[in-house]
C-alpha cells in the first residue's frame, strides 16, 4: 500500500537560513524524488508572529509539492509559546503533517495525542532501548498516527553503536510502526546546533558518502525513511540518493580494464540473486548463466581473487560459463573465471547483507 513506501527526506533549519534558500533546497530535493522534510522549532528567539509567518510560508511551499513536514519540538517551546499538549492546533496552523516528541511522557499521553482532532502524526524517538513503545501501545493509540524516528548526533563519536541501533529499530519494526533514521551529507555545513561534525544516527556512517549510508539503512530492512540531517546537501548527493532503489541493494563497481561488452551486460543489465545454499568464499549468482550459454566470453588473466572482486565464468568453464560471483573470502586465481570488476572500498561492508535468496544489482561507479 502507498503509505508504506520507503521515502527520502531532507532537513531544514529556518532559524539558521533564509526562506528563499530553504525553498530552493526543497524544490531541488523534490526534483530528485524526496518527499519528507524534517524541521525543528527549538530556539524560538523571534516573536511568535514572525516565527509563525516564516514556518507557514515554507511549509505551505513544501505542501504544494506534496512533501510531508515533521516538526521537532522541545517542551521548552511549548512553555515559551504557551501551547498545551491538549491542543495541538498551533502545529496544524503551521501546516505540519506531524510533530516529533523529543522527550517521552508516560505512555498514556502519547497514546492520547494520536487521537487529537488535528490528526497529526506523532513521531516517537526510536533511539532508546527501553520498553517505551510497548507502554504506549498498551494504552491503545491510533497506530496509523504513530511513527518512529531515530535521533541524530552532531558531535563526532557520539552516534549510535550499530548493535544498539538494530535492537532499538527492531522494537518498532516488529510492531509495524513506520521507522526513519538520519544520514549525513558530506557537503552540508549546518544543523540545529553550533557543533557540526555531520548529522547522522549511526556513528559508522559519519564519513561515508550519503548514498552508501542510505543503502546500508535500507539493507537492514529495519528503516523505511532515510532523512539527510544536516543542510544543505549538494545536488550530486540529492541526485545519487534519488537514483537508489530503496528495496534492492545496488553495489557500485569499478570495472576491470579490457572487460567485454557481454560481461558488462551480465553485470549491469541483470538482476542477481544469491543462491540459497551459500558458500563462505563467494556470493554466487547462478541464474544468469542460463541466459549466456551461447555467449562468447574469452578468458583473461588476473592474479588472485580478493574480497569484493567480481568474477564471471569464461569459455573454459563449461556449464558454469556466465556464472557471476562476488568474492567474500580471498582465494587463488582461477583461469576459468575472468575478473570483471570490484565492489568499491566503501561498500565492501554491504556484502554481508547479501544473504541466501537475496536479490542485488551492480551499478557502474561514475
């Protein structure tokens, strides 16, 4: 169903920028298929009228492009603006689709908010490994209005540890709650706070290309929406993210010199499927060979098979000609196979997500 499609999002910080710049960024992201916006109302130093006017203008602009805006709010904002949790109409007036509760309440409160007359989505903080969600669910909320999002961490070395991230994410995914997490742009320069070492959920992502971070989050099967935490991401990053397939892992490949057209076709025009009876040395894509029994794949020499190398059975490999393998454990060269290319360094860690019966693809590194 439509509402569970995986989405891409950006973040904007109106208090740190101008309405024009934000609009320009929103338009660019929309062009590349982004459909969510995260923004926050944190340090409300300006008079309420001005804040309201700016947010309404930006959110209205996003709305017209069909982009959903989630507003992060801290309890301090509620006090300052004199808003009560019993009436969320202020956020509806701003045009937001939902609000993110930075701090949790007692469970009953969150559940009640999902029935508010504004029908706003209530986004919960996923970055805690406690029984927070079950507590809320025990008060029978309207689950359609409940979504989850991880935190982001502007200070380097403070992002989430991977195992912890998985545990927290599973709590939400297992209950059928929509999930999201943040990735960091390598081109962006600001976020909500003065410290800016990037804005990702997972520490291991901090220095990786944005598209690699997104591939990883989607490959876990636990995250629906991927949102760039800092602003502004570059057009190259937006484009690379927009071209990803959120449901199928596509690995970037550096081609070997002298590769034939037939080998290129095998690599890039086929969907690959890892066999179910797995080997510890390689990921075997065997279905493809059936389509290339008549192809001519002359042998080429290479020195050894290293992790990340992609090899294809050549003319000397009998019925295995055309079989495509990704090496996951070093082994000696085999003259019956040609090295066609290799998975780029930054994506080698993604090979562990290609389990039995997993579909994957290759894409030529630009």
